[in-house]
C-alpha cells in the first residue's frame, strides 16, 4: 500500500497463514462433505471459488519468491493481490448467489439467525478464538519479517 515497507511485510507475512487456513478449510470441508455428498470433492461454485482463493495465495507466495529484487517482487505481488481481491466478494456472496449442495445463510439473515441460541455461543467463542489465533500468528510473522529485513540491511551496511 503506497509502497510502504510495513504494508509489504504484513502482506508477505499473512500470505502463508491465509493459505494454510484456506487449505485447512478445504481439507476439513472434504471430511465433512464426504458423508453428506458421497464424494470428497464436488465442483460446486462455492467450493471452486474457495479453491481459487487458495490458488491466489499460492500464486502470491510463488511470485514473491520468484523475483529476486524485493521492491519489484512487492509490486508484482501487490498487483496479483489486487486481482485476487476480486475473488473475495465471490467467495463471500456465493452463499446468496448460488443455491447448491451447501446450506444457505444461517447467521446473518434478515429475520435473525436461523441457528438455535445453544449453538450461537460456542460459535461466537470459537470465531473469536480463531480470529485471535490468526491475529497473534500474523503479528509474530510480521515481527519476524521486520527482523529479517533489519538483518539484511545490517548485513549490507557491514559489507561496505
């Protein structure tokens, strides 16, 4: 964002986490879907858009690793991230747009949540825990990325 090094460090740090969490979502979804659909994978629009999200994460990391110059890598990966951001509303609204194997919206419906209150509290607790774990891991990875960059800058200074 505006060629700020901290934004690039945050993006570089979050990509493997996003890919890992998306991959876990795909795998655990397969485990849940097997008894329901009789198959490990179906080319459902919702699943496919989620798979495309995972592939954008992998492509982002591969593009950054493929370019040696960090400034050029950050710029190219940033452009790919903007292109990939088009997929986010598709993943989010796929619940509304396509009536498929998956159930429809359960929590954020116009008439209030369809789920029983007994399920809402554990869901809220686990959602908070999920976001807290992701945020904590992200901050640790950002700090590691900053340390890596500082060490590289000190190595260049020491080589002079």
